[in-house]
């Protein structure tokens, strides 16, 4: 190895010298020789030209003495070694030589004709021939050039020698030590290290080799220890391990496997493992390897295993081919786990996963799976499947007022009443909250479902018990039948849900069978949602004013701002449908903010009329509008339109107050402290309206119109409602609150309310809600004085 590396290094350097230095040196000699030859040729040419002219006359005159003188002068030139002059008549033949005659053969001869211009013209009179030395590459070099070449050659040889020495010391020597360490490791088996330290690449190589040797040494120790541990683990680990040969015969089993199964090692080694599998699953086990799987992936299979005492336990077997993990060992290694209790637990968990934890009925997931199963069965026999979607009316009020525990108790009571009405083939589910579904299949499923709807409605005639008190509820039920109304299980559930919502919109407490008009109403609702969304963006909402008058004089004291949507194509849309949709999708807060600003802008226009400077506007606020920034927004709007705070009445309903939210209470206090007044709207319709008057800042109480309408009725209902209105009026006066009666439509109602001491009223008897321009025109025409409620 040493000779090979060093010889290759020398060959590389020598090749570099031959490829680079030798051509350059040759080119230098060639150029030098070429230049010397050119100089010699020019010199000889000048000498011959000059002397041939000088010899013309002597040759013509046959003057030998003059010819000898010229020849002597030529031979004196260091470049000319032989001079030979002859004439054309043969009378003169003169030669001069300054070298040995043996050297003449190596000289180069150059001849030239000698011409003489006589009276008869130019004539050739003779020939002159000279012999000059032939120039070689080195013969033209001067001493300085030879010295430079010698120094250059010595420098090249020095660099060549230094490179070989450096290679031997810096490369060959550490390589020899590295080779020795490798050979020693190979022969002796122990990890030998390289004794070489330097900061160059060879030092880093030696350091890396030593680190690798140390790492391999540690890994060898770890492998030996791991092999020993593996052997111990196989026999001592508390897991059921067994090995199979390529024929699926048991090759080895762990001690824990024997302990768990009750077999003896001699009884099972060499026996096909399939003989220990329950008979009905042996084919499944034998075909386990036929399933397509990725290379090296373990095979997992769960099946019943026969123990030595005849007991059957469910086991999970995870099998890995030994050859698939990088070895050449045939056969496989398997881990067997007793999953009997786990499978039983999975069955229990599955049941829990598809069951409602509170009522024990199916949950939505379980119900949907059962629904798909019944749909498939109905398709097979051409039968029907009926779905009832049940929603408990007014259930949210129980949670809000009595707590969720009371609500859960009512749900459980409903389920207890429902279950006796169901057949064994029926299924009931709690889909979530207070929503339930019942599935009926079989013959005449539609007729049975209709009968069940009525029975469920009748269940609510008896009050439920919650927190020691009776609670009355009702149910809205939607009924859809497959395949009459739906094409799939999900479609059936959706259609019954739509029918239930239709029942709720039509007054609750009853059942509704799905029909196509319900879907039309759903589309209409979706259209309203679209109109609301576009109306908010395009500011289609406007505030119409309904006067609130002194009930005795009929003089307007203020106005209630009522929301209207003016569609550019449909005109004014009904507010009832819009409010219902907006409350469901959460846009009621945005609409409320738009109406608030428009109401204040309208009030500013009304204030310009004579006698209207103290009129006020009452604006309904939804719970979504009560955020921390509401007081500052009100202040900014009132300032923008130059309206005193006392001229703004914030109307709130029980929905705002029922949770007794401290943040809302703080906001109301800030609004009242700022100068605005608070009106409690729809008073008397909730569960605890009287308590709100003591816990919240209330300036005005508005009696709900349902009480006002009943004043015209005769009998017990009318008498009781009069008593309630009188009580509300008396309590409100005691608490320094003004009273406004809503929905006054007849003179008899007005007279009765005057007798009861009600302060103000509003309703169609006095005026319908009017668009602001129409209202302004009417007020200008009437020019009536305005009573004030300020202060």
C-alpha cells in the first residue's frame, strides 16, 4: 500500500513536470535557436553582398592580390570558417580555411554569384562560397541563459524532492500507522488505536478513527450484553412469546407462555400452532399471511386460543417474520396477549359510545347507525321507516332559572314516560340537549308513528317535578317516513327535523308531518338570512317610530323605534321573520346597532319641530349589544346628534336580565348614571320579572300587550289580568317607575287603563309605526304639544 501511494504521488508530480515544464523549456530553446539562426543569416547575407561587390572588379581584372586581401578579411569573421572564390574563366581559385578539414563536412555552405558592370553590360565574373557552422538548440545559448536554466532545473528538483519527503512524512507515515491499527484489529479482534496527533487532515482522520474504534468497542459490549439480555428476556419476560418455523410449527416458547396457557414445553414444541386455535378460526389463522401488507410489517390477528385445561381465551397475536428485520433466520417471532377482558371492555365502551350518559338512550352516533341498518332492512323487504324528531318546548327556561340539574331531572322523567310507549323493535335517542328522536320500522310504520306522536303529546299533560316544584312543558314533534318523504337515513332525520321546526313556528305543542311546503319555508328562511346579511352590509335597515302618548290626553311623549327592512326589490319586509332569523344566527346585535343610530338620527329630525325638543325615543336592545364599549358608543352617538341622554330610553327584555350577569348590570348602571333611562319591556311574561325591578336599574315598566288584549275578555281570565295590571301599576309606582301599556287598540282598553292609573300607552288605537318622513309630515300637520317624561 505504501509503495502504491508514494509511486502514484511521484507519477503525478513527474507527469505535471512533463506536461507543463518540459514543453515550456522546449519552446524556450526553439525560440532562442530560431532567433540565433535569423541573426546569423542576416549577418552572412550582409557580408556576402558587400564582399561580392568588392570582388567584382578584382575578378574582372584578375587581381589576385586584392582577392586575397578580401578573402582574408572574410575569414576573420567568427561566423565564417571557409571562404572559396573562383572566376568563370578558371584562372583564379582562392580558398581560406580556419578549421580542421575534418570539421568542414559539418559546416553549411552558402554561395553567391559575383557580377561586374562593364561597358558592354552586366556580366557574371565568378562565385564566392563561404562555410558557416550549423546552429543547434544549445549552441545559441549565452552563459547567462545557461545559468538561468541550471538554476531553474535545480529549483524543480528541490521542489520535487521536498514534495516526496513531505508526502512520506505527512501522509505515508500516518497511513502506515492507520494500516497497522486496522490490520491489528482484523487479526487480533481487539480495537487498536492510531498513535498520531496533528491538527491537519491526517490528525483529524486519526482522531475520527480512534473515536470510531471506541464507539465500536462500546457497541460490541452493548451487543453482547443485549444478546444476553434478549435470551433472558425471552425466557423470563412476563409476556407470552413463541417462535414458529417456516412450517408454522412451534419452535420455542417462553416460560411465561407456558405459565399462562398451562402447557408443558415438551407437549407443544414441534406441534402446529393452529392445533391450539379454536376449530372455527383455524382456517383464519392459517390464511393470515395471505393478506397484502407492506414489507416488514407485523401480522396482527385476534382469535380464540385453547388452553390446556380446555378454557378458551381471546388472544391478540402480533407476528413478525425474522427474515423481514434484516436477518437470515427462517421462521417468525410472535407475542400473544390475553385480550379477553379488553374485548369485553370494548363491547362495554362501544355501548357507552353509542349511548347517552344521562338517559341511557342511543346518542346521535348510535341512532344514525341504527337508522342506516333499518333503512337497509326496509329496502330489502320494501317496508317503511318512520322517524319522530322531538324537541321540548320552553326547556331552556328550566336550565336558566332552576339550573342544569333540574333540567337533567326533567329529561330523565320524560324518558321514563316515553319508554313504556315503545315497542321492542323501536329505538329512541337523545340527539343532544332537549332533542330526541324515535325510530319505528315494520308494517304500518307510518300509522304507528302518528299514534305515537299523540301519545307523546299527551305525556305532557302531567307536570314534571323539578327542585320540588311542578314544571309544565310541551313538545314539538316532526314526523317523516321513508321512502315517502326521504331517500336516505340522513335525509329522513333532516326531514323530520324540518317538520319539528315547522311545528315550533306554528305554535309548538303538537306534531307535524313533513310535506314539501316545509322545505319551501326553509328555503324562505334561508332567503331571509341572505336578505339580512346583505341588508346589514348595504344599510337597508331603518327605524320606524310609533308614538308613546299620555294615556289621558293622547299627547305624544316619545316614540318607540321599531326595526324595518326596506328591500330595494321586495319593499318593506315583515320584522317578525327577520327578528326570528337574526336572533338565531346572531346578527340581531348588528341590526340593533344600526337601528339605534337611525333612531337617534330620526329623533334629531323630530326635535326640530315645534314642541318636540323634549320628546324621547325608546330603542330595544338585544343581549348581544351589551358589551363593555356600549356606554361610550351611546355617549358618542348622543353627542353627534346633540341629544340629551335623558331622551334615550334603553328597552331591555327578560332575556337580557335572566342570567343576572354582573357585567350587564355594570353596563346598565353606567348607562343610567350617564343619564339614559332603562325600560323593562314585555313585563309580566317571564318567570321572575318582579325580582328584576329590585336588582336592576329600571325607570319605566312596559306592560306586555298580552295582558292588554285580555282586558276585553269577560270571565275569570279578564278579571285576573286586570288584577295583575293593577298590581304591576301599584308596584311600579311604589318604585318610582313610569308605566307604559303596550298594544292598546280600543277605547275601552284605554278607559280601563286610565282607571287603573297607567301613565302612558302605545298601540294601533293611537298610531301605527310610521316611516320617519311620514311621521314628520303628520306631526307638522297636527302641531300638537308634546308632554315630557324627562325627569
